[in-house]
């Protein structure tokens, strides 16, 4: 009998944070791509949760929805901040 251990939530968060930290300026990835690269396929929502709850300084603004759009509510302060940060890096929004 084989028992497969799943990574703890802390390990999952650390893997997600590590991937996001590697996103270079001027580039964007989707939540799903981050999850895949962290070895957590299908866990795009977990990526969003980790970003909301982390206390680490990460380039969160480089993570977009699957359609390549900002996932924050249009017109919100966070939407404006993400748009501004991406434009400063030369990303067309």
C-alpha cells in the first residue's frame, strides 16, 4: 500500500510565492500559469488566495486572469494601482 502525502498549505503558499517572485518586470502570467508552475495544476483560485493573504512584497500586479485581463473590480483603487504599475513596466493594458 502506498500513501501519498500532499503538500501542506504552507508549502503550497511558499511555492506560489516563489513563482510570483520570479516574474520579471514587463511580463505577465495568469493565475493558472502560476499554479501550474508551482506544481498545483487547476489551483488558480489558490494563487489569488495566497496573494490576498501574504505579507510578502511580491510583484502581484504581474498576475492576470485567464483572459489576460485584470481581475480586480474596474474602477477600484487596486485596479488603478495594477494598471499604473503595469503601464510603468511597458505592459499595454
